[in-house]
C-alpha cells in the first residue's frame, strides 16, 4: 500500500495540484494506495478525488483548533494502519514537529518513508529548536526526492543526508492536446499565473518593470491571475500608478477549467520569483500550451529553460531594471518571429510530461513491479 501523505493542504496551489495529478494517475494502475491529508482550508481537489472513488482520510480544519495537534493525530492515524512493506509518500516534506515520529514509527512497522521537497533545502526554513530532530529524520528517510536538479547538493549540505537524492519532476495532468497558436501582436501580452505573494513571487518589481517600459512606448500589457496576500496591495498600486491600464489583475482562477481562457491570448508568461522549489506548475502548464516564458533562474526553473532557449529566457537578477531588460529582449524576439509555440511544447513532451514524471517516481520508490503488492 502507498499512503499519499500531506500534513498541510491549502485551498488550491502547487502541492494540491500535485496531489490531484498523482492520485488521478495512480487510480488506473495496479498499485493500491490511499490518501491521508490535513486541510488548512477546504480543498476542492480533495473533494474531486473523493468523488472519483479514491479512498481519502482527511482532517478538516475547525475554527479555533490547534494545527500541531491535528498534524500529530494524522501522523498517528497513518502509523496505526501501516503494514510491513508499505510506503508513506509525503507529497511535501512533513513539518519538523512530526517528521521524526513519522519516520521512526514507519520503521518499527517495517514500512518505508519517501518525501518530496516543496522547496530546495536552502529555501526551507526549519525552526532551530527542531533542526536536530528534523535532520535525523531526513537521514533516516528511505527515498529523498528533489523536484529540481539545483536542490540535490543541499540535502547533504543542509541536512547531512548521505544517500541518493532522486530528481523526480512533478506529476502534472495534460490540459492541452496541442500547443495553442500564438495570437497576433502588438500589443504584446504577458501574464503571471500563481499566488500573489510578493515575498516569494517578486510582483511589485514585476509591475514596476512593465510600467517603466510602457512609459517608454513599448506596446506591452501584463495580466496577473491568482489570489493571495498581496492582491489588494497590487490593485491599489495599479489604480494609483497605471493611467495607461497596462496592468490587469484578474484574481483567483481554477487551473482545471480556466487555463485555455488565460493562456490563449498571451504571448509570454513571466515568473520572476525570489525563490522556488521544483519547476512550477504554472510553467509546466504554460509549456503544455506552447507559451514562451521569462523567469528567474531560481530553484527548479532552470531545469526547464537553462538548456532550452526555444522555450524560455532566464534572468539572474530580480530587480525591476533587469526584469524590464528581459521584457524588452522577449519583445524583440516576438517582433522577429523567433517565439514559436512548438518550442516550449517539444521541451515539455521530451522531459516533463506525466508519463516521464511517473516513471521517475516509480523508480525512486522501486515500484516498477506491481505484482509485489
């Protein structure tokens, strides 16, 4: 049995998208599995996989409850149901409060633990009070999974982990059978899809870059799609500064239904984050649609673009001036007809599609032979 485990789920985001894709794909295989999760908010993808007949144990949040208590209860519930030979697969690294309990409990029952990191180790901040326990748990993890090549050295450097680190791309469902045709331009339409959180996504510098080059007469627009803590602040900024209406903020979206509507009119997706973990789902979805990307060279993003200039352009600096220079460079490529939907889509098909991700995942957990279950 594979226990797909997460002690933290939000309403909708990358980890939730990963859970949905992995569980949906596993349903058609011979490998038995269950899902066990702790929700910080109502999670529509968990509702969806339950409706599909996938067995789920879920701890819903109750106003005023204690998060750490629910995490521990979830951990002990899973441990009570483990049998020798089972895997606990953590779709994100568990919180440091419970990780050693989970690993030690699984070992006592003859089960194993695999964990996929949400961020590269250098970007994950572990409480100093719990660092020793967390490091011991990492050292005892049976399969450590990095979602990016960039993160691999960090497991030894940060946690002292000496074992093999498996690089496994995120499972991602196919939303586009073919790349979308590129729309006519100018104006050249850029877009961001994701959580509107400047502390990670560097959105205020992104907006400043677009306002500055639009003021110079470059025919560009920026559409921001997503919810998050900085939605209102970004709306206030554009209301006060954006007289030409270069920036449009659209609020939350559902990637299961809205991607075609969002990506069809865009020429390029921008993702100039301060830090990331693996190749972001928004970028994988943009690749499927054949959309060129301008992105920061952080986390797992270079896995997608460093060797593939036909798919995107990387920025080493994250300040507004550097972003503006990148936008101008993409505009020149668009004007010359050097951006084509077939480029990003070919990179996706060759290295990041669901089938390739699933084969890598099964290899990391030694699941190639379903008869052993």
